[in-house]
C-alpha cells in the first residue's frame, strides 16, 4: 500500500469542512506544513476538535519526536468510527506493502518522481540520497527489476505496472 503524507488543511472522511488545523512548522511540502501525530483537526461532523492518531503500517518518520501523519491515519473526535485523513498531494509518500519491507527496511525513507516512475532512496533522518544500495522493485507476485541506486540515490525507471502495486525492498548485504 502507498500512504501519503498529510498536510495542514487536508480533509477527513467526515466532510463538512473537516480539516487539519493544528500543523504549523517549518517542515513543509508545497508550502504547507507537514501534519504530525497529535495535531489538531477540526471535525465538521461532530463539530468538535479532534486529534491525529497514527494507525496502521508505516515506516517510522519523525519530526521533533512525532510521527508524520499519513493518509488513513485517524482523527479522534466524537465520531464513531473515527474519520480518516485524506491526502491532497501525492508527491510525498511511503510504500508499505509487505511485512517484509517493514522488517528489513525500517530505517529508510522513500520519495518518488511520478512522471518517470523512479524511486529515490533517502536516509530517514538527514534526507540525503543513499547511493549504492541494493534494491528490488516488486509487484505482489514477482520481482520486476533489481539493481543498485546511483550516486543520487535513484533507482532505475519502472516502465510498467501501476505504482500502487509496487514495493521497493532494500537488500542488506
Ligand atoms: Zn467527529
């Protein structure tokens, strides 16, 4: 699965003007602050203030000690079930497809260039590209390609398949 980063003003499944209102920090994407766990969310369905709680599989990515909020994290308010956060941008995301990826690769961060379907592998904390890392790009059933990231941390381009079906696995040697 692909989980997208949540930003200030991103909505929730509750509708009625529900959105993240408490994200104010210097870490931004497209000039909007990244949302983190515990940030405040206005819920238009129950007309109360909710908080972001991080749920589901993720690659830990913390800012000031707090996990980045991802699509499908929940807004804990008075609603049952809790509304889920909806991303409005797609250029910053994590690919969390299998337990394998979590087990083997907790300590990296992915971003992607949607136009040319290429992964960039970065250090989770410094955001520096990770060169010379062995990787596999897989679908559910097979490995599409295998290689080593270049000096800029980039993988080869993937010409086929929908991105949502791809997983990147780091091979530790
Ligand atoms: Zn609510």
